[in-house]
């Protein structure tokens, strides 16, 4: 199959279909809940032209209408945009196993007069079935020959830092070494650190050295170089370089990115995808059994949904350890017999091995060491089981045109519930024969569309038991990362999820990560508008990241009854959409969309009330706040995220252009007026007395 073509077409087609179906998913049933009864006054309603009335927000401080789901804010992740390799995963060597391309040693270069090639004879093992052959027959004292790797758009070199370099090697007869391993800048003129491997043999053996830098300036235009001054031939397998990792985990994660995530205080991690779970074909699915154990025994696989090789160095156990490090619950998505090129496994006996794989996977996560897979986990280095409450069956199975999901879901649901009745099962599409505990809904929208739908869940029926997991959502404005307009759309949407978190029990923005190094041919980004951006050296949170962090860290445990008057609106003409078959549908009528969004929650322990207000308009918005049911201290706090322009954004060059500012506020009480800045998201912390 033509991979290039698939890579280009698949995500785009998928997005078109997604947009076409997103509206359908959001269809609401006309029902009311306690919290939405008062909220109905917050429906789009034009301010009377010429009227001087200002919007009024009413909060009933004593009336908790729903619980805020403690799991509401989490993370969704997959291998896209070089999220793991070239991102979170600590490995600095690109194509460390030489399997990224079947014919060329891509991302590797020969040093001096050496010749390099791929060799499938006498590999390290069946998993790493190709090695890099270095012909250094011309090597000499004044002409060291060898191999070099420039990492994922660079290798970060930081001062006084210890790097762990390792590789497997064997030598042809007559060569015994030594080898020099060094960290150099790109032209080789500056050597930051080096170490020697004194001798090699004719058998595969692992070599390890520590490369420690001195007081150098941080830089990324660097490479790892392995050379010899003695003539000979050497084969390499799994050449690896790790910087210090978060919590010093071996085979662990990049600290700055982990810290950005930790600061969001996420409650769960949905993994391993997304398209990455499914693959384009059954063959290229995320096959978890190939992702555990010693990394040198992992074959890796082509992430064909996004078009690049994954070594699976970040495998099932590493996902779980990532959860452990950030105190998140794993939300485990199991492969459900559907891959994106419309390949599906027929429910019944053919599907059994896949169901068994899922049961084994759950046992690997949760089983004690007396179980087969719990024992395997212990052998892999983690005897203690992990907590697990949610298992998701598949990903976006509404794309499966065969209609097999209902049968596939039923088979997984019955088998998982029979063995693990305590688990909550998440469906990814509508089902008829089994009622899922939770349904995963995905929304990728423009700012206007997001705002227009911010009240959807106020109306959603609560009659059946199924809860909602908004497992992928984003206001797709801004590239590579969302700008302030994106953050405003997101914040409007989050007020709706939070207000309805009796129903929407979990949510996770997607995609989470993007490597922003290459927007040209090398393509470090497959999907634009991603929460967190980075290159080899630096990282930053987008305005949308900050909006989410604000919501996630300020919500208490109870949703308060609210009402409003005179909410201003703007007129929006929704675009014509296409249906599943790509046929353009009639343009929907223009609609009025609020410019102001809000919700209120309370912390029952401290009495703090969190009033979140989003002003998406370009003018300052005076608002009257009326609080009943409690007296309110005159002093409080405001956390404000704002921009001068909706296009304003953060970037590698300006990582902190838009960040939240916390200020003390006076003059609060049961009735006060506050002016919210243009393009702003505010969380007012009010102290109930
Ligand atoms: O988040 C990007 C992609 O969008 C996910 O992989 C997929 O689930 C959805 O179509």
C-alpha cells in the first residue's frame, strides 16, 4: 500500500467525518435537571439594543444541585505529533533500532570516511532483526570514523548533566576497539562530553557509559557520535541516549513535560489512543503484548495512522508508571477488533482472541503476582498492581461502516463484566444490546461552534444510566498550539461540562502534545492545535493549557444553582457541513451565541465558591453578581487569563506571553459589580462566611 498517500488522506478524511458526526452526537433530548432549571435563563438571549442593562449572574450559594465529578479533568494521549518519541519519552536517539525505514539507516550518518548500511544478517534477536553495519576500514588516528545521530530535531545538551548512553555491538574478526562515545555539536567542533569503550568482541554485548557535561550553554543543535580510530567493521543495535528523567525512572519521561502535566493535576490518563490504538490495519494496531519487557525485546511497530515508526519503548508498563508518577488513574482503551481502513473482526469465535488479549491486559494491570500476567508485570519490574476503574472498548467505532460495533462491544462487555464486575465499561459509539456505563463523545470545533454548544449538556436527558466521557475535545483555533480564541472556546465549553458534571464525569482534551520543530517536509506535526508544544530543548503551555489548568485546579465538589439575565450575544452563521459520505448538507440558519459564559461551584470543606466567567468579546464586560444563601467576605482572589487579541498565543520564542495572573480582590459581597476584561477567563474565589 502507498503509505504516503494513506498518511495524507487518512487524518483529513477522518476529521471531515468527525466534524460531520460531531453535531449528531451532541443531539439533545428535551429534558430538564435541577441544575439546568435555573440555567435556562442563561440560554442565548440578545441584549435589548440600546438598553443600558448589564448582565446579571445569580448564584444560590446554599443550593448544591450536583456533585462535581472528582474525575472531571484528565489527559488523553497517543503517539501523534512525536508525542512520545521526540516528545515525552526520554529517549534522545531517533531510529535507535534502525527499523524506521526498511532500506536506509534514516536519521543516521557516517562520520569521516566510514560507510554505513542496514544489515539483516546475524541480528541481535528476532525483535531487533536488523542492525547498523559500520565499515570503518579507513579509520585512522587523524581520521576517526563512525556513526552519528542528530536526535529528534536536535539533541538537548544542558550544563552539568549526566547522560546515559548505551548500545549493543559486535565486531568483525580483527577489530577489538576501542570506541569513543561523545556528545558533540552538529559540526563536531565542540565536544561536550566523551567516554571510551575499551574493547569489543565478536559477540553481541551491551555497552554503557555516562556522558557528563560541564558548565555549558544549553543547546539543541547537537549529535551523539560513536567513532573508532582503529580500522575495522562493527555492527550496532539499539543505540540509546537518555538524559535524567522525571522521578529518575529508568526508561522514563522528559521532566519539563511531566511537570507541565503535573501542574494540571489530571485525574486520569486515557491511553494508548486514539487512532494509535486502532492502526490503519489489524496488523498495525497497538498490540500491547509487544510493548512490555526488556526494551531490546520489543519489535516496535509502524504507527501508520500518523505515519512514523514507534519503537514501543513507551509501552504498557511505561503508560502505567506515567500514571503512577502523576497520581492519575489509568483509563485503559483496549483494541476492539476494528482498524481504520475499515478492517473489522467479526463478532463470535474470530473475535475471541482479541477479547482474551483485553482480559490478559487487564490482568497485567490489576492482577496480583499469582496470576499469569500479574507475574509478568512483576518480572517486568512492578510487582504492585495498578488501580483500574475504567476500560474503554475501541476508539471512535462510529467509523466502522460494517455495523459490527454492537456485536463486538457486547462480546467485550460480557467477558470483562464476568471477570471484572467492578470495572466501568466505556463505549465509543451507540450500542443497542448492552447499555455501557459510560459513552465516549468527541468534539473538535471552531470557537463559535464550541460556544454555540456550551449549553448542550444542560438539556441532555438523565433518564438512562450511561454517563458521558468527553474523551477528545478541542477548540481548533491556532497552530501548532491553540491561541487565546481557542482558550476562550475551550473555557466556554468547560463551564458547560463542569455545570453538568453529574452527567459528564470525565473529559480530556486532544491532542495533548506537539513537537513544533518542523512544519516542512520532516513533519513533526500531523494534527494542528495541540495543548502543549516543545522542541528538543524547550516546552510551553498554550493559552488553552492554562485555561484547562485553571479549571482543573479550581472546582471544589458541588455545582451551585445559577441563573442569569441579559446575557449578551452575537450572531453566528454556522457553516454547511458534510455528512458521513462527504455530501454537503444545507446550511443551518444563523443563530445567536452568548458572548459571556459562567458557572459556579463550591468546596464543601472550605466554603470557597468558584465563579468562572468567560468574556469572549473584545470589549470590557461589566457584570452584576448576586449571591443568595450565604454571606460573602469582601476580600477574595481572582485568577485571570487574558489577551489583547484573540490571535495572541504562546510559543517556543514567547512561552509565557499569556499566563494566568492571580490578584487580590476587594469589594466583594452578596451583590457586587465587576468588569471582566476583553478576551478573558476569570475565576473568582469567593469566601462564604
Ligand atoms: O486526536 C486526534 C485523533 O482524532 C484521534 O487519534 C482520533 O481518535 C480522532 O479522530
